[in-house]
C-alpha cells in the first residue's frame, strides 16, 4: 500500500448549505410595518401560518377590530365561496393576527370571529399539501419577492395527472387578488418585509453587502404561477 505524506494533504472545510451567513439573530424588526398572519387549523390539529407584512403610516394603530375586519373580508364574498369549495370541512381559516414589528417584542393582536371551514364534501388531502402563491414587486432578486403556501385542500382540487384542478387554481388566484385591497382598507400596504442582514461572502466568493431593515418594497402582484402541488413537510404528521 503506497504511503502519502500528511504534509501534502489539504484540509477541507465543511459547508452547511442550510445555514444563512447573512442572518442577524434576534426578534423581527421591520420599520413602519406590521406582521399580519393568516392562521389555518388543519385536520390533524396542527396550525399552519401565512406571514404577510403591511406598511403603515404614522403611529401603529392596530386593534382587534382591525384584525377581525381582515379575517371577515377574507372569509366572506364570492371569492372565498369559490375557494372554500376546494377546502375540506375539516380544515379552517382560523384567524388573523397583527403584530407591530416597527419595534421588537410587541403584543400579538388577534381577530375575534369564529374559524371558517372549507365546504368541500371530499376528503382532505395530507396536511403538508399546499399551493404556492408568489408575491412579486417591481424589483428583481429573491429579496424582493415572497411566497405563501396555502393549505387545507380537499381531493376535489385534484386535476387529471395529479396537478391542481384548473378551477381550483382560478379560485385561489381570484381570492389572493383581493388581499392587497383588504389590507389597504385597514390602513396597510402589502409589502415585502425586509429584515436587517449582515454583509457576507458567499460560497462562490460573491460579496453580499449589508442591508438595513425596511418596508419599502411594495407587492405589485400575487400570482399562482403553476398548477403543481407543493409540500410543506413541517405541516405533516411526522
């Protein structure tokens, strides 16, 4: 067996591809913004969340009545009726919360109305099954867009070939189109909430500059880009 001199070997550093070298620890702080969370109660008892950011002007004026108005607007009217027909009766949009993130560690303000179930008589799909909605802005780059994964689907939302049925895609698109106006009615502009990030060098040597927290990037479009099912594994039964 040939011998190799240890001095000729080069040590390799392990890279954790799941780590985020630009992340800054601590609570979320986004100037002049509120975190607006849609909560879903799933059949298993687990809770799923869609986190949105709304920019406000002046002093924060969030109230339970405001959160309830958002919840009620999301779960009434023709857009919700059409979408709920593809959600199982064992899955619910259970509430909306608002939290001021202009400064750290502020209280959560919750809606006061009841949970609203789907209306499909079909069986529920697995908890982790979701449809992705892309939040776009007028700017490019990953930091200037967002995603929300909508859960709660029943099997009647399945189309041929195991894709999302065209009617379900259309219903979801119509429903999310209404979200910016619902928030505007309560004094919020839907934005991409950008937390502070530290400067770092990427694995390929790219220099990424530091970023200050801001709420300057307005969402211009919510888009269901395709009819493919997505999976949020942490919502599953394991």
